[in-house]
């Protein structure tokens, strides 16, 4: 299925680059161009990255907004 319509990038491509080490939306964009135009697919890219990394022990945490620690 096409995830990034602007650049014609499929979920298979995003899954492949995530398995090859792309751990953020920016990494995926650099690797295959997905998410670098209008940004409408960014949430889907994050979900794919998370689903591909959830089975790995060295997996990064999903890209969530940073929360400031209270003092």
C-alpha cells in the first residue's frame, strides 16, 4: 500500500528501511523520501517504525513528543 503519496513510497519500503536501521521519521525520509513533502503520512510512518522495531531488544522508543521532567 502507498503510504507517502507525494513520493510514491510503499509500506514495504518503509518497513525495509526501518529494519535496516532507520529509527525515526527523519531517518526514513533520508533513506527513501517518505514524509519529506506534505507531512500527511508522518503518523503512519511512525506506526510502521514502531511495529518493525517492537520485536527487537535494541529497538528505540517510538517517536513521542519529549516531556519535560518536573523538578
